C-alpha cells in the first residue's frame, strides 16, 4: 500500500510540475513569446514534459531516502526573452506564473478537502483515500511553489529577486544557473539545524498549511 501511495504521489508531483511549466509558456505567449506553443509544449501530454532524471528519478530517490523535502521538475518550457515586451519585468512575471499556478492548485485542493470533510467525512477506507488524495495535491503543490520561489538560480525566485538588482549584477547572479542545482543539492544534504535549507522549506510549508487549515 505504501508503494501505491508513493506512485500516486509521484504522478501528482509530475502533473503539478507540468502545469507549472505550461503556465510559464502560456504567460510568455501573452507577453509576446510564442516559443513554447511552437515547440508543442502547451499540452498536458506528459511525453512532451517529462525529464527522466528531474521528473522521476530525483523525486523517487528523495522519497525513499526520507528527505524532508520532496521535489521534482518537468523539462523547462523554451522561452525567448528577446520576444518579451518588457524585458526583465516580463521574465520575472513569467517565472512567477509557475509557483502561482501551484499555489492556486493547492488552494483548490484544500477547498475540496474541507468540503469533503463537511459533506462526506472520512468514515471508510475509500473516503479516507479520497481525503488523502486532495491533501497530497495541496501539500505537493505548496512544496513546489515554495521550492521554486527560493532565490537560487535557476529557480523562479531568482528571476523575481533579480529585479531588485542592477542589470549587470543581475546578469552575473543569474549566470549561476548552470551550477544552481548542485548548490541546492549540497544545501539539502547538510540538512542540520534550524537555518538549514530543508528546515527553512519545512517551516514555510508548515506555515502555509496552517494558513489553509490542513
């Protein structure tokens, strides 16, 4: 049963990441860049989005290693910043659309969960699983939103944070994208103390779930 729940969680994580990427592509198109649509990436077809390592292998390793932070990613949608109308501002808004999509999904799942509690309390195993399903959707989408808002390149939060920096400094900061995930994995490996990356993400997640009442 634990394996089944793990696989369902993985599927939820993958499709949440896919919707995250589709949001990037859709907002980029609204701002003048049709690259994602032309590449066939504004689709729910998982074949277009799944990255074997980031979408499947990494979350599985984190799940079964007992990591306090479970995350994954779909292949980033292609975006041509030269097509965007307002440069860095539009890049930041495109980046913000992904985490915002995950927050909306988490809120919607939480609303369904609370309605189910009122109308159909978890009185049997089937209803308990349905309740767990919506709680898991909310939990994983909050986690994706919080993780992606970290101001570490290439995460979405770095593109938002870069707006606060002078252009040259912002470019140098964003150039760290090539080693960003190595930095993130290094910080997660040394997950000790209240100021570790894992603890910070966990505290933000707990706070967010309390706000939603779950």
